[in-house]
């Protein structure tokens, strides 16, 4: 019983912490529109009418929509509140209460104001705006990440919103959601909503106006949210809504319900005269004694594992500090080696920053990756890469020589590989002539050996998560070396899969279950390896296709047509 009480208390504490996390996230999703209309003074009749209007609108959670008018001209206040139809009543009520509390804080003393969140929006004004579309001003937020194939993305997004806007304008809720295919790995999810009091034509006009605004604010972005006082839209590469509405343009099916046990409860033994047997008290005693014994075992076991984990953590920390200390290289040393990061020594520009060639005092040639301040790879990713790569010793993995963290610089130092990255040769019309079939086969086998080492033979079990041609470096004999472990995941010996809310890597190389649902396993790199092998055999980039989604679709089409040999890079057929 004590164990159960303790579990419940811990669960309640965890739940409260989780609630605070979601509350903070909700704060970041807030938007407000405060117009330049006339102001009112605190304590005035208009101010009191605002308070009365806000109070009257808090019951709107019963229907998800309400309007109200309080006061006489010139102090009349017109108010409107609505929730998303896919939001539960409790969530709607909580959102409205928050909105009514915060709208005057974020738009103080304004006679016209609006505030909105993910689940609801609230608006009031000194003029009757009901059933009128207002397209200005426009507020928007956009994802910082770009899509790979912007032409296909724009085409699919326009088709999705065309259907959603027509659907929303025609139904009573003035709300529609749906999804449309974008690639083998992801779909585009969209949502549109108008103020529920708008006529069909006004709703459609409002939505078309903000859809037309997408190229101005959010071109090539993976997601965005756009709001006006009368309508809004949102699109993402993940499902962000909670609705059972009919599917639109390939709306994905909801996951199947969890299985429910059909086992019948155990019957209580009875005596021959039909009365309950006297075994029941004995069962209770045995169960109670077993519970006490189990509790003692749990306590002792927890103490043992806690002490063991504490010692292991101390050893790990000591090992970490020793490794980091041995790899530290001074900033002055690296500035001298690279001629102060001169353009003449620049080898290229990666996703996380530029890479420079250098030479240390002992004559060793090095490559220095200089992480830019606005790159996606931060201090945590740098430490991950240092700790992982420093422990990896294999001829098909790039060798880390050191790192530097001085004067806000984040630098990684590797062995210099004179032939650069595979993509610079493979996708260059002239340079790829150097890659005959024997050399390409050697590269494929080398990459496979490196992956096998990461999965089976190293002291760490690692998923790379960003295997692609630009992360394969070539030495002077064109031997491949896997590089860039900033996004790698470490697996325990008994682990086979995991889940994450942060999708990291490069679309086009991600396994579908990881790109869509965040599910990754020790097999994730195998999918990326398959895409990479296709690129090496065909000499074509996975992202270079416009009419078809990608190289995989192209290869699948040839396979089905029995023309797979046409996929092979033409230069491999030359004598």
C-alpha cells in the first residue's frame, strides 16, 4: 500500500511538472493583435463593459463559440470568442479563461484587441464587427527549417489549402483540417479556420488572402502560422491537430486503438453447498505477505542499483573529463595552423559552418570545422561528437584529433582527407569520371564496414542518424570514412529501438518510421545506407528529381517496369 501511495504521489508531482512545461509552451504560442484605435481609461464605463463582456464569454466552452454586446453607445463593447472544434471542452474552457485574463495585459487600454492561442481566440471592439471579414493586420510565425523540394512542396501546399478553404467556408464550424502527400517520408498537414459568424464568401475571401500571403512571409519553410482577426491557417510536416473529421486529400488514418484484454476475471472458489470457500482469507494473507516481501526486495534492490549507478556515474564523469582534457587544443594554435581561418584555407561550407585546412607544428595536416553561432549544432552536439568519435577507432571512420572552446568559438579538429567529401566528386560531371565501378564498390564496402563497426564491434553502440554523401570523406586512396557524429544516438547493449520528438537529420535519407513518428532503431542507418548506395550506383542525387518525389521513386518505377539496368550511371558502361 505504501508503495502504491508513493507511486501515486510521484506521479502527481510528475504530472504537475509536465503541466507547467506545457503551460510554458502555450505561452510561446500566444499571439495578439492590438490595433491603433482609440484608447480607454482605467475605471471608465468602457473599461467596466470590457470586464463584463469578458466574464460573459467564459461560458462559451459549452458550444465553442459565443458573441455578446454590453453597454450603450459610445461605450458599447462587442465581444467574440471561439475554440477550435477539435479541442475538448475542458481545454476550450481553460484557454478562454486564460484569454480573458491576459487580453487586457497584452493590449492595455485599447478599445479594439484580439488575443489567440493554439486552442482559442478572443476579440472585442467598440464597433460591431460580427459577420464582417477583417484581413488586416496580419500576424505570422514561421519554421526556421526549409523544405528540400520547394517546387513540389508549394504545389502540394496550394492544392491542400485550396480544398481546405472551400471546405471550411462551406461548413458551419468554418474549420477544416487535412493532409496531402509530399514525399515518401512526410506529408503536409494543414488547418484553416474562420470566425464562425462569417458568411461563406467572406470566409473564403479571408482565407484566400492569407494563403496568398504565404510566399511573402514563409516561402520554402517547413511550417508556418498566419493570423488575422477573421481567419487563420497553419501547416506543418507533422500532425498537430486532434480531430476525427473526414479525411481530405489523403488524410492519414488515426492509429488503431490499444488492444483491450478479453481475459475473464478469475472466479472465486466455492464449496460444494454453493457458499464461498474459506480459502479467501488465506489468499489475502499470502498476498499481503508477498506484497511486504516484494516491497522489501524493491527497497533493497533500489539501494543497490542507486549506489551502483552513482559509482558508474562518477566513473563516467571522470572518464569524460579525462577525454575532454586530452583533446583540448588552444585557439591560438588553430589560428596559426589555418592562417587565422583565411579564405585561402577554406575547404568548404557545411550545414553547421565552414571547414578549414590547417597544419600543426608537428607537420600534421588537419581539417577544422568551425561551428557558426547560428548553426543547428550547438554545444551539446559538439560534446556528443567529441565523446563519441574520440572512442571510435576504425579505418572507415574519420579520426577526431581535438577540439577548442575559447572566446565563443566552437571548433572540431579532424584528420585532413585530401579528396574531400563524396558528394563533391560523385555529383560533379567531370570529377565522377574518377569513380569507376571498382572504386565505387570499394567505397560502398568501406561504408558498410564502418556501419557494422558502429552497430556491432565498437565499445559503443551508435546510430549515426545523418548518413549521406556529404558526410562520407575520402582519403588519398579514395577510402571512405564516415564523419559528422553531431546527431548520433548512443544505444545500450540490450536496446533495439527508441523514440524522439526531435527529428534530426536530412529528409530523403531518413527511414519513414523515423521521419513521420520519431521511431529510430539500430536499423535506421541501414535505410540511409540504401539511399546512399543508390546514389553511388546511379550517380544522381536523391533530391535532384522534380517530376517524381525522389531517387527512390525513380528506382521503384524502373524496378516495376523491369528496366532496373537503366538506373546505372552511364559512365560505368563506357569501355
